[in-house]
């Protein structure tokens, strides 16, 4: 995966991470901070969930303090999306179904996060788009946010994919998820282990590829540093915009 380098966006602009996934046209990874991007991401989620027979889910109309939606897009077409949920006062979506498991991890002193609303267009190079989204989400959660334990609710038939692709493991047994009207299990992944495997990929790509395919498609250390700067800038800009919007709504000076 080749990075097209660009200078950092000015403060307040929408920072965009530019990727070229040869031989297909380039696609971009960015935060879904605009109404149009959130609408397009929501449409893709509904399409892919419906195709799999799941009950439809929606995105909030704007980026929330503990929920960061990322999208991959090519020429204004959204190819994939993922939402990073960070634990805090509002909790995590997954504890509605796996409350005991989440509570035990919190009690152990872990900083928890979750990846939700993952959807990739059927026409896209799914593994490349998925790898880019996952890596960008990891950067938001671990490298920028400092959260160390990732949780993901998945359909049982997808468990093997996550185990093989990323090294995830099951921590919550199957139960029915009323939100999508489908079975779900809870997967966990230590983000410090992800960091170690990414470092190993940089040193020995062939060994990383044999262990888990995602790490062979991951960003290089130089690309990572570039993405971290852009995503951190995007988060700061979004927080400033949300603060301005709240001030306007309340009429405060």
C-alpha cells in the first residue's frame, strides 16, 4: 500500500489521508465529519447489513465525543466505513449484550474500545480497504487515544476470519443480538500485541504475512506517523467544531 504524501492540513480543515492501492485507483481514509460523508457511510452500512439479512443500523447525524467514524472513499464513492467507540461515561455498545465480560475487563484496569458499523462495498478490493480502515481505527484508539483492549461483536460465521486476519480471540460466547436480529459473539484483541505485530511486519514482512494477513497489508512506520498526525488533527478540528456548534445552540458567548 503506497502513501501519497501531502503537507498536513491547516488547523480547522478536514485532514485527509491519501492512499493508493495499486492496481486499483487510489482511495482515501478520512474522518466522517461532514453531513454528506456520514449520509454516504450510513447508506453503505444499510446496504451491506441488508444484504447479509441484518436489521438496519444508523449513524448519528454528527460525530460524537466517544464515537469516531472513518471512511474509505474513491472519487466521492464510499468504499468502506468503520466506527471507533471509546469507553467513557456512555459506555460501549457491546456491553448491552456482553455486560459481564466488559465489566470484568474494566475491573482488570483495561482501557476498552470497540470497532462497530464495519461495512465494505462488495465492488471494492475488500482486503485492502478493510486493512486500511482497521489500521486507521487502531491508530485512533491506541496510538492517539491510549486505549489498550479492543472489543468487536461479530456474527459467529465471521469469527475465523478475524482470528486469521487479525489474531482476535473469543471472549464472549454466542447470544442473540436484537439490534441487528442476528447471532453475535464478542472478540477481543490486545492493541499492544497489534503494535508488536506491526513492528514485526516492518522488520520481516514474509513472517508477518504467514502469521496474520492483515499485517502484510498494513501501513509502513513512515505511513503510520503521517496518518497519526492527520487523524489527531482531524479529531482536534472536529472537537472545536462541536464546541462551536454547542455554543451557538445554547446562545452562549
